[in-house]
């Protein structure tokens, strides 16, 4: 193998390593974005559940007050 072929093989390895690293970084970024979306969904779901519990509680207090009178 002459020096030109050796240099070409090293460049191909470097390019393959760079491609692999960029794909890994892209996958990490995609996973972070998906995690953010899921966390936001859970947050809004929790808020909706708390609002439902609050409304139920207020409604039940109103019913008990009207029954007491």
C-alpha cells in the first residue's frame, strides 16, 4: 500500500467517524426534544386533573351547603 492509498483510507475512516458522531448527536437532540414534549404533556395533564379535582371539590361543597339549609 503506498502513502496515497493509506492517506485515502485514513480520510475515509475520519469521515465515517464524523458521520457516526453527527448521527449520534442528532439522535440525542431528537430524544431531548421528544422528552421535552412528553414532559409538557404530562404537565398539562396534571394541571387538568388538578382543575377537575378543584371543580369537583367546589361542587361537592356547594351540594353539602344546600343540603344543610
